[in-house]
C-alpha cells in the first residue's frame, strides 16, 4: 500500500469515522497524509461550499494523464485515434461509477439532505464525480505517481482488457445489434430531471425489443448511453452483444 505518511490526528475525517475511512484507504491502496483532502473529495456540493468540485477538476486531468501514459506504454501498436478511444472508455462516467460501487464509495459520501433522500449515494454521476475528486485529492497529497498506482489498482483489469466492443459506446452497440437483426431503432425519452440548475441530472428511458432500461447522466446524451447499456445488459446474454 502506498503511504504518503501517517494521518495527522488533527485532520477532519469523512462520514463514518476513522475506522470506516481506514477501510476506504485500504480499498484504494493509499493512506492519506492530509485526510482533510479526502474529506473534501467525499463532500458533495449539496452538503456545503467546501466541496469536491475543485478536486474533481484536478482528478479528471490527473486520471486522464496516467491512463493515457499507461495505454501509451502498453498498446504500442495503437495510433492516436485508437488510444483516444481507449482512454475515453476507461475514464468515462459509467466506468468510474462502476469502480466507485466496487469500493463502496457511496457509503462514505457527505450529501445534502435532498440528495440523500433521492438516492444520491448510488447515483452514477455523483459516484463518478466523487471518484475523480478522490484522485484529485491523491494528486495533491502524494503526487502523480500515487495517482498512477491507485489507478492501476482500481482499473487494472480494465486497462489490460480494453476490447473493441468497449471502444464503441453503448448507444452505438445497441443500434448496431438492432440493425443487424432487421429490427427498429431504439427510442429514448427523458422521464425526469433533478439536481441544481447549474448541475442537472437527467433520467432517460430507452426502449428496444420490448425491453426498457433507465440511465442517469449529467447530460441527456450521457443518460441515453447509460439507458442503452441497461438494455444491452438484458439483450446481451442471448445475442452476444455485451
């Protein structure tokens, strides 16, 4: 486990106390020297002004860089366009939300009352933002190499197995499957909007072959991709489209 030093006793701790945050650090494979950075990374904008937004900005850039560097070193035959698609598939919100769920990040988030009541702790967009912010906190606390170590730990299998199917987004894959079988195109409908005016969250329903799936996102397009992914999860086992 990477150690940037022992945590100071005067630092603030995120929800759940020292034991819970120690469990999260174990899953990350990183122990914070400045735990107040992690506290901020786990604080959603709905819970106060000292929140994750600035760390999210930094984490997005840091994660993008280390993933690009890993792919540059491992995918030696890939050209720029393919490398760009590979990176995008690994750092997109859907992937980050999945990783956040694996490490139980939602249980550590500090959310405003409204977000708590509406299931914000498991909302894909919030989980993705928080994970980016955690990477930003790691960058501030331990530097870019610490970000790289944690990224390899959390994204390791995904880094090693970025397949061609993953380079096409779920909307494209769903449409290709339907067209290949002579079926009609999927339908997408916005069924709800939530969040604050400056940070809306869209819920979209996708219908195809009688299967309905829902997805959330910070944009309509992102929500449509998540909804299409839900439909593919049902259609996939029988068709080979995953």
